[in-house]
C-alpha cells in the first residue's frame, strides 16, 4: 500500500486484491439513547414520570397476575379430580427412642443367658482384686474332651467374645489353646496358681522363646487337683483338731522321732 503525502484518501492506490472469501467483521455501533428530560422536581425521571408511579404500576400488574393465578387455582380445586389420592402415613417411631444402645442391650441379654450367676464375669473383671491375670496358671474344663491347663498369655476382654490364650507343653512340644470363657462348651475355669508378681505386660508372648519358656505345668496342676479332692473329702483341715493338716513340719518331726528310737 502506497500512501502519498498531499493526496486525498480517495486517490490512494491499493496494491492488494480483495479476498472474495473474506467476511468483514461486524462493527457494533452503540445505540444513541435520548437524554432524559428532567423537570423541576428531582424525583421525576424520563418524560416527567415519577419513579414511584412506575413502581406502583408494576406492583399493580403483578397483583393482577397473582389474582388471575389464584382464581385459576381455586377453580382447579373446586373441579372434581378423577385421580386417586395417595394416603400419606406418619413417620414410624425411631428405635433409638426405645433402645438408645442396642449393642450393649443385646450383649447384656446374652451374658445373662450364658452366665446367669455372674461368676465368670467376676473372675475376669479388672475391678475385682482376685481376678485372673496374665501369668497365672488356669485350668479349663470342657464338655467335649479332657481339661486343658496352661500359662495364661493373653486375655481379650470383648464382652461376650472374651477369650483367653493358654500355653503348655505336651510331650515336650509347645501347645497353645484359645478358649471363649462364655462358650456353652466350657463348663468351668479355675485358677491353679497365681503369679508371684504382677506382669508388666498385657501379652506374655515372650514365653514362646526357649529362654523364657516355662515348660510343662502338669505337676502343678496335679498337686492342685489332689489338694482340692482332699478338701472335698475333709481330710485337710486348717484347725488344731484331730483332722489337722499334716504339713512339712509335722512329717519332719515324725521322722526325727523314728530316728531317735
């Protein structure tokens, strides 16, 4: 494009040919709005109309439309409807109002059915000073099978699912048995021997190592069973009567008399 100085725009020559496929961009020309004719009062607007008057006109139109709609709705209500009305029921009563904690209620019912006397619950209750603890030797009697005794390694207190883990040696092989104390198959749990000191751990799994393994507890259990049988027969008595218990000192005195003779 060559622009020469001093020539009008009509005489300027263009060196390019127009593209027939080119579509010129549309130029948006702002609309020329007439200025508002103001009057003496500042509250008046276009063409001398008051703004309040415009608002009242709009509100009247909206009110008329609402009245029309209300009439149509009233006519629809008065007209008979051939559709079946759906019966709406009220919301049922929540179970939480009757039983706030159903799990605890169910567990209490099961404990009452499985342990009516509450002896097993007291035996494994932490608040009881004479409860069974880890490190004690326990004897479990079952309906099906021989009784099993062993060192208590762990006590899992889970309500109805409370269980104990016992360890013993049978034919020099370590055996561990886990029992549910509230199981109907378990007829009784007895404490054979208590630990001298309180264990400083909740799980005594280190007894599985050969260094700390306690070995077989059959000897301790056998002595316990004999002592209990003697107590039932009345042979062992703690008093000074004719059925007095003959302990280690009494036997030692008897032997000394025989030697002196």
